[in-house]
C-alpha cells in the first residue's frame, strides 16, 4: 500500500486540486460556489473608497496657484488663469482680486496616478475618485478639461473611517 | 447491412461527409467542452461566455478570426514544404478515423488488419511535424520538430506493445471484431457486462493512455510545443489558416485516439450483447447504428476528459526524462504485460 | 575594472572552448540561440544568448538593458516626494517594498524616525507586497514548467492581497504611500479583519500550490539537482534573498539588521535549504510566503496606536550627507545609496537591486544544462526586468 500512497502523493494530489476547483466553480452561486472572476461589463466590482481612479476638480476652490502643476512628477497638469476684480464683500469696500481658472487640463495618458497633486493642493480643489471607466480609443482623447474633471466630483466618496487606534484628525 | 442500395458515388460522398463529421465533430466538442470550459473551471474562471449561450459559438468566432489572419511565411522558409506540412498532419487524422467502427454497420471501411493500419497511419503525422519544424527556418521550430520526432517515435513502441495484449486476447486485429469479442464475452461465466478489456488489460490500458498522451503532445509530454521554452515549437511560424489546421488536427487526434482507445479497451460502440440476447455482430439490431455512435461519443468524451485533466494538472517533463520513461518503464512493463497475456491466453 | 576585463576574457575563452569542443568531438558547429528579448520565458525583455550543442548549453550570456528607464538619472531631477512615485516602478510586483529603503535612507539623513504605528503598518505592507510578489512567482513557476493551472490560482489569490493594498493605500500596483516621516494616511476601518481573512486564504493557496506543483513527481524531477549553486559561488556573485538562502546561507536582512521596522517585534523563522538547486529556491520562496502570512498576523495583533506621521516640514529639504539603507525585498537585498546636498531632491541615488545581481550568475549556472532547464533555472532565480534594468 505504501507504493500506492506514494504514487498518490506524487501524481494524484495535483489532479485532486484541479478537480476540487472544477467542482467549486461548477457549484451554483447560492451554495457558495462560482468562479473567482467577475463577468466585467455585466457585473462590476466596486473599488475601495481610497482607490486612485481619476482626479476630480472642484473648480470653485481652485485659485490657479500652480502648486499641483509644479509638483507633478511628469508635468501632466496644464493650468491657465487670470486675475479678476470681484465686487467687494461688504458695501463700500474695495473690490477683491480673485484668481479665475481658464484652463485646467490633466493628460491622463501621462498621469502616473501618484496623487502628489491631490496632496499638495492647499485649497481642497483636487480629489481622488474611484471611477475607472474612462478609457478612450485615441490616446489624445485622454486629455480631459475642467468641465470633465468637474463632472467626476459627483463620484468622489466620503473619506473612510479610520481603523481603531488611529489618531483623530485635528480639525 | 443498411437496407438501401446507394450508387457508388453516393456511398463515397456519404463516406467523405461522414469522415469529415467524425473528425470535426469530436474536435469541436473537445475544444469547447474541455479546452474552453473544463480548463476554465479548473482554474476558477468561466471561460468564454459572450459568443452564443455559455460561449458555445466561441469556436466559430475563433475559426473566423484565424481565417481572416494574414498567412505569413518566413522569408527563408522552404515555402512548398512549409505549406503542405499542416495538411500532412491533418491527413493522418482523417486516415485514422477511417477504421474506427461506430456501429455494427456504421463504419467507413472494415479492415481485417484494422488496428495495424491505425497504428501505421498515426505515424504519418510525425512526418508533417518534422518537416514543419525543418522548413520554418527557425531555430525554435527546428528544436521543436526534432523533439517531436524523437518523442513520437519513442512512444509509438509502447503503444504498439500495449495494443498487442489486446490483439492476443481478442485473437483478431479487426476493430469491429474486437468490439464484438468484448461485448459478447463473459467474465468467469458471468456475461452481465461482457468482457471489456480494460479489466483484463488494465496495465495495457494505462500504457496505451500514457503513450497516447505523448503521441498527442499534451502535457506532461508537450515538449515539442513547450510554449515557455520553444515559443510554440514547430508551430511557431504558422499563422492564420495553417495554424488553424494544426489546431484542428491536434484536437481531432485527441478525439480519434480516444475513439480507438474506447474500441480497444471499453467495448467500443457496443453494449453487452447478453442484455438483448445477441450472439454476435450479425444478430445486432439495426438501431445500434444510431445508438452506437452516441455510445462511442460518450466514451470518447470520458477518455478525452482524462487526457485533458492530466494536461491541465501536470508540469512538463524534460526530453531526456521522457525518453528514459518510454524505454525504461513503459516498454518493459508492456512486454511483461504481453507475456502474461500470452500465458493466460494459453492457460484458459 | 580588472575584474570586468577578466570576466569578459573568461567568457570569451569559454566561448572559444565551447566551439573547440564541438569541433573536435562531433565535428559539428554549435547553434547560437537567442532566448529573448521577446520570449515567453523571460517575462520582460531579457535577452540570453546561448550556444547550444544539440540541446545542451555550452555557453550563455545574459544581455540586459532593453528596458532601461534611467531611474538613477531621473531621481537627480525630481524632488524627494516625487522620487517615491518613480521608484515604485522598479520591482513592479512588490512596489511598496521599493519605497521603504529609500524613505528610510532619507529619514536617516534628516535624523527623524517614523512613529511606531507607522513603522508597524510599513512592515505589514512590506510583507503584503512580498506575498503579492512571491505568490505570483509560485504560479509563474508552473507556467515555465508547462503546468498552466497554478498561475491562475496565483492570480486569483494575489488579487485579494492587491485589494488589501489598494484598500489601504489607494494604488494596487504603485502605492506611493510612504512619506518621509511616516505614512500618508492611517488604515481604513475594517482593514485589519479583512487582512486576517486574506492571510488564511493565502495559506490555503500555499497548500494548493504545494499539492499541485511541489509534491508532483514531474516537478521534482525537473527541478531537483538542476542549476545547483554552491554557497561560496552564490556569495561571490552577490546573490541575495531566497536565492542565497536556498544555497544554505542563513542570511536575512529582516533579522540581521536593526532598522526602524517592526521585524524585531515578531517571531519568525528564516528558511534555508541546503541543496542550492532550483527546487530549493522554489521551496524556500514557498515557505517564505507562508512565513510572511504569519508575520502579518502577528503584526496585526500588536499594532500600537498613535499618529502615523512624524513632524516634518511641509517642504522637505534633506540635509547634506550620504546614507545607504538596504532591506530584504521580495527579490533579495535592495538598497539605496542616497547622496544629498541639501536640496529639494537628491544629488545622486545609486540603486542596488536584487535581480541585477541574481541574474549575473546566469553564465555560470547555465553552462552544461539543457534548454528546458535554462527555463527552469531562470524561473527559479526569479528576476523582474524592471529590477534588472532600472
């Protein structure tokens, strides 16, 4: 019997693993079976909240300070802006100078998704969104402007709660 | 005999059509059931799902894709030989299926030396593979072709020796009579199951299936193709339609060898004759010509499942280990098997 | 320099001798075979020129550089936070592990230390990237040997680990999570429980691979006694990581070095194997994956609470000086020699990657083996092209 057991260990176990996986995949979903894969266009997995899918822009907060464009490792952010005079806050006050954003483009063909721009932004104008379905047939079409980036603001989730033991954020 | 008289040309046409179906149908079934679906399930995924219900039309999509592709020939290739090599491989499959009996009267030809012929023509494919490897003008192809030649010749021998056991026991080389012997036979006077040779010739069956695995160049014996070493072996330079022919030939041969193995060891198209009180092939009712092929296909699928299951589970042997295995294990074992079969045949 | 010339001379002599041997014994010419740069077994663009006698290799020479991306030069024109995102891409399978030694070197120069919670989380993510990296190796090994199923298991179970890394850092492959002085953020809620579940799955995966591949007689025939590297040779060629440990050298930077990481707080075994053949290298990696899941479990139990970021200036300027820090990465020893002149970015960074040294033994170890074994040995040495070419 030792001979047979050795042969089983050498040749049988592997076939047993594949057969077990076969049975597991064939088993209906309601009994805990099914494949490990997801049939993508029909069913979608939701990425984690923190997933770095796409950068969204809140245009009102942006002052065209260029910090993000300068800190980007591959210079894929293009910003143009001008200064405008806005009506004073209080009646009788001097008119305020406001930075207006003319152009805010991110070239996603170049972007490395490092998130440095989101981090350095001092005015909370840039956010990560887990949205990922924005592929284009032409590489030039991956250059998205501020209206498109603004539309992605809707998909930005709330920041998740932190794990036990984490330091509370001072606000 | 089927009670219709057909003119000679109609019979020939019927045979050609039947042969084509008998080659392509198993190939398609095996590719879909095992290569697409079973492999996927064993790897915890679903396989093709989009083309047709459960991806059942995927094969047609693949064929369409291959037919559209450019037929690339390497500049230095020996063009004429390069072109006919896949056909030679495919032809050997068609020649093989010619002797397989699917029912008492449903066969293409009734050779007296059927199994002898089958083993002989199965070697034709080696020629195709060898010249494919040589004419591609590619070092990987050449290595693959040479490996294939070495391997197929080495494994021809244990296969023949394994079949000899069956031939001794049946006393005939005619495949239809081997089927008859198994179904009309009895084990120690009990004829409820007939006498399928897998029971008496189990060692022979094992040797035969291992040799078939090697003959089909399926893992663990797939060194001639060895995609991680030789890119694709002798098929490296083939594209489009010619690759498709290689592909069809590969899986059609799986089907045909499974058919032959089921004829030799599992009782072929037959059901134990004692269930219906038949004595020999001549008594068998005509409806067996319809049911027989179905039984054959079932058995073929069972054996192909084994072949594919092993293929998806095992890593690949090395060329010298493969040769050593053939010459030092399989051939001695099958020789001993022949000896015992002969002794028992004489004794009982 | 003399070493280099000697080596070139030696390889030239070896090639001449190979030809001579072929001519004398068989009166045939050898066949020169290019394995790569495009070849299924080199997973990337490594080119190995081998001269064959039949199927036997008489001379082999790896030729790297087809994927050179110039990271060392790039770092000179980037700031310190930007460098982190670049070096993610060196060993792309264990990318978090690439960040750690660089950040540690920068921290050493700035004389700050990350808070303990940050150190623990760093260590957890470090081990997770090791698991992600080596589990793919275990699957890929099957493909190189002709078994197609293990790689799908590897992809299936590595996915769980990548989801964990993504859940914590936001990036599946390129986390860019390490900052000088700590980490970008704390862990999200529920992450620790999820990690425990995944570690169980990964241990199950290791068992599956062991049954499917390592126990198989064919696998053992293919790998045992193939490509034996004695300990002395391994050390001479500067091998590191599992390749060195498989030769019986008990050397692990996680244990032997005291860095501000949490390895001294956990209890783990450094696996070695006396054989030094392909099987030993694969086996050591399998055991290391198991060990890494245990390390993660232990670390999860004892995460201290507190902040994850030390006090650092908003604009980071690293003071003048030099530092070298290396860690035990999934592929072996990875080190960064950082020279700073007090600027926003480093003045010069020398990257010591494991694969580059691991692959340098190829001419030695491939001599006299068969073509199928070339693939086995390359697979068992386990290199990543990004790690070779940088």
